[in-house]
C-alpha cells in the first residue's frame, strides 16, 4: 500500500474514530492482540453475569 493510500484511509477513519498509526507491524499486531483479549474478557464476563 502506498503512502498516499494510507494517508487517505487515515483521513476517512478519522471521521468515525480516533486513529493511532503504529510505528511498525510488530506494534500494530501487539495492539490488536491486546484489544482482542480485552473484548474476549468483556464477553466472558457478561456471559458469566447472565448465568
């Protein structure tokens, strides 16, 4: 993906939410894993509370 496309995508996403550009792929993947863990924990908690 070229720089112009990345810049345009960031501008579009900023219309909806806050955009954080990771300095490298390793950082981006680590953030993604942490976000997925947080989502899974929240879902598990709500499921437990419903029981």
